[in-house]
C-alpha cells in the first residue's frame, strides 16, 4: 500500500526534527526541502540511517527542488529567518512573507489537494499570507501555535503540582505571541479544575510564563530558539489529519464570525481530521476572556495589514 507523502519545507532545527519525528512514525514518505545545497540531503540521509536502529523503514528524501513534493497530502512549512540583531519587525515580516508566499505557490502548483501547516513566524501573519496566495479552502490552511502554547502551559502546571503532564489538559487561544489568551477555567488535572489545586497567584504566574515561553528558551539558548516542542506539535497535527483522529487542538485558522471575530486568522479550538480544520468549537467565554481574545485578534489584524502593505 502506497504511503501518503508529507513534505517538510525548511531543514533547520524545527524542520529537520519534524522530518525525523515523521520518519519515526513509519506511516509516511517524507520529503525534506531546503534551498541550502546539501543540507536537506545530508539530514535525510542521517534520518534514514537511524531507521535500522529505531525500527522504521520510512523513505526520506532530501532535495533543493520542489518536483519531489508532487502528490504531497500534507506540508509542514518551517522555512523563514529568525529575527536578527538590528532587524526591524517590518524587515522580518517582509522577508518571511516573501519566503512563505514562494513556498506555498511551489507546493500548491504540484499538490493541489494539499493541507498546509504553517510554523514560520510571525505565525498568524504567515497563515494570512498562505491564505492570500494559495487558493485553498480555509480548512486546508492551519497554523501551529496553540498546540505548542498549550503544551507549555501543561508542562508548567505539571511541574508545579508534581503530576504527569499528560494528565493536564489546557487550552490557549489567540495570537501566537504576547497577546495569547490562556484559559485557566478550561484547564484541568485528571478532570479536576486547576483552580482547585493551586492558588490564583501561582496560576497567574504560570499564565505569564506560558506567554513568555518561547522567549524564555531563546534567552537560555542564546543562539537559537525552541525546536523539540514545536516539531512535536506539528507532527501531532499531521497525525490527527492522517489518521482522521478528530482531535480538538487550538490552531490558527480563519474565523468568520466565531467568537465574534470576522475575517481574521487567530488561534481557536478546532477539530482536526482528514479534511484539515473541520470545525471550530466555540467555548463559552467570560466577558474578560472574550475581550482578551478580541484584543489578540486586533493585534493580528494590525500585523496582517502591515504584511499586506509590505507585499504590495
């Protein structure tokens, strides 16, 4: 039986680790694409050679050409540059928007039924760019953000309570950045509300640390950013699509009235299945939570307006 093909664009830390995790699932053929000569080829060879040790027989192809991606069912887009010292936000936006625009066109022209999972930052704006150039229905363009942010929150809560992180359920909505909206009311430990297990002060500190989770890792690494948890989050989304698991995951998708938000890409709870983002679930929010989500959505809108201006 022919395996589905999953393409990973960008062979840096996030992309390379994503390709490795996909290979270890032994469910897909994996194509790793990057413009850097030799890098995707070398990483693909390295991942393939781990197969006999780890027990997988995944075909992993590294390439600088998009021809190899033809017929892909899913693509994870990690390509882009990090913000460098002295670089303005607009420069970062313009550069990564140009990269994502080119990548999406290359992918869709060869795989018209593809589902795109965006990882490139600024995440919500890059999903907006992909939407504007792909011609794909909104269900087939998703941003990986809330899965990662929720995982960070679950980890911090588990450490505080000395429980397994898998026993903690959490939900983080909004944009992938300082305005994200963690929802402590919908956070539980083995079904018990977390508010019954720790003080408001400790919970507020965890919410703050969740918002700053990416920056904390950047500060510790000095010369890089997170890639283990982001790659794991992207692969979880791929798996829910491939296996039609119908998992509820917070993802950056286009809202068209849900939560009172119109025509904006923002993180909301989504049922993820074979068709991609199959349904947005609307949780009941307090007035404060709804206001925070609206503030986050407005920040995303402003970012997208800037991207549109820079791309014209």
